[in-house]
C-alpha cells in the first residue's frame, strides 16, 4: 500500500542522513549476500548493488535541499571505499561506484564538489608537490 511505501521511504531517508547511516542501510540491504559464487549469483549481486547505489543517489523528498543531501551523504559514500572487511569491501565499492556515477550524471556540479574533489584531493596534492 502507498502509506507503507511512504513510511518506509521516510524511515530510510531519516536513517541515511544520520552519521553512519549510509553504511548501515547498505549493510542491511546487502545482508545475506556473500559476493556471489558463480555467474548467476555474481550478476544478482551486481544488480542489487546497482539498485542500492541508485537509491542513494536519489535525494529524498524530506530533504530541504539537494545541496544539503549531498553534503551529508557524499562523505559517507566515500567512506564505503575504505571498508576493511574484505568480503564486504567489494560490494560496498560497487555501491559507491554506482552512486558516484549516478550522482555525477544527474548533478555534475554537486558531485564534483562533494565527491570528486575530495576523492581526488590526495592525487592533486601529490601532483602539486
């Protein structure tokens, strides 16, 4: 029903905007998938990671501004690239990559400011030295 979909969307959005919320949501959605052994499992795993990334890239209706959403969520997305658990790292990196690509396509200026510049800052510092 529509009311349940709205409530779930509201709760999901609320959780995403909390510290560590992106990682908690990704863990919750991907829980029980092991990264996939075999072609069919790997394809299913990729589709699930892709879907989560697209959800993260979409600004919830409850947010006051797109800028504010990017400011809160993008650092958490970049943190997904540094997960230490090797089994989960591949899935988290897939989610982060899909989210980054989707955000860069849909909002290039915001993605550059909140994702690409922080991601490339160490490389920029090394090239300037």
